[in-house]
C-alpha cells in the first residue's frame, strides 16, 4: 500500500489529532492526560511549525510524522492502516531529508521498539519518565546506527 505524502495543512489538525487521541485512548498503558480538543490543538501547533508530513489514502489523512530538525516527535497511524508499510514510508521520507534522526519511545511500546530497530535505529539511553508529560519510562534511539558510536 502506497500513500501520498505531503506537508500537513492547518486543516489536517483535526485528522492528525484524532489519530493521536485514538492511539492514546486505545492503549492501556497510556495515561489519559488530554482531551480530544487539546490533542487537536497540539497537532495544530506542530503543523503550524512546519513539522508534520501526512500520509493520505483515498483522500483521507491516515497517518503522520512530526519532525523538528533531527528529532522525530511523533509517528502515528490510524488503526486501519497499521502494518501496511505506511509508517515505513513516512520514516523513509524523513530519512531522505536528514543525515541523523533521533527519537524516544515509551518502554511499554514494544511494537514501536521493534519497528525502529528494524529500520536501523540504535538505542542510546533510557529515561525514567521524568522528562515526558506521561511520566513513562522511555528509550532514546538514533539513526543511522553508526551515529550511536
């Protein structure tokens, strides 16, 4: 499955916010910190900063990646397109625009950890959750793997 990738528009805040909110509320280990409106506003702020690329299928935003220079701040997909290559497509797009990428993944998010390791990322450290809003332990990764040494 191939999605059309494009820079997010302000009108994409609702769709990206909904994707993120649904992930947060369908994931048992995620704390319930933000309302749907707050999540849409958060995505809107990332879009306004020019950080967000969206994946569009059949005219609908089905995923997005937010990148602030070398830091991937978010990569989320709607539940209907997971495991169909859209996440890899978004990540490959980010890789083509940066020599180094960094990100953090919650330790409970085992699927994301496996995904990033398959994509050539290397673990560079672990945190106790004090540095994120969710207060969840996390793992730092870097790509390419050689950048970790």
